[in-house]
C-alpha cells in the first residue's frame, strides 16, 4: 500500500527526495494535518507518484500536492564492521567537523540512539579526520 502525504507544489516531482522535518505549529488548525504529519521526522523519502489533487496551504508558497512516497533506508556510520543482515544499535559519535565529506552521514538524525536496526548494506570504511574507525552503512527498521 502506498504511503500518501502532501508536499509543496515546487517539490512535487517524481523521484524528488526530501527529509521530513516534523510537524509545523502553524498547521495545528488545518483539517489536512494528519496527511502531512504521517511521516517519520528526520527520515528521507522519495516521491514515487504525483497525483492530480491539490489543496490550499497557508505554510507553503502556492498549493500542496498529494503524492505517494517511499521511505528510504538510513545511511549513517557505525564504529564496527558488520555484515549485511546483522542487527545493531547505533551509538552516535559527537562530531563538529562540518567540513568533513562524511559529516551529514555521521550526524544523520534519522538513526535513533538505542533502537535496533538491520544492516541492509555495507559500503566502505570511512577515512575519519577525527581518528574514529567508522564504516558507512545502510540501515532499515
């Protein structure tokens, strides 16, 4: 079954990816907020289909469009080498090196501390300028 939500018309293109940041306080009285707020905060989504239906919106410039989305896996780093299919919990390292090529991966807010994930894919060892031994991986819930 497709996951349906609303996005601003400027973002409403098939294959467009976005991160859902969470509920907006300006939307508390909107009758459509349950459709907008049905995604997981901090997670990345890909628009798989754009539907014809549009609605007025006080937050977005222009209208919002009904779209179908798929949740993308979490790409992050981990401090141990694991095989695909392994279960793991993510311990995030504190990093302030915003110039690092891996900063966004290592500080990915979608991976929740203490939650168990399955390793979907192992990419490569990360050359960490802070000296951590890290591996780039893809996780699923």
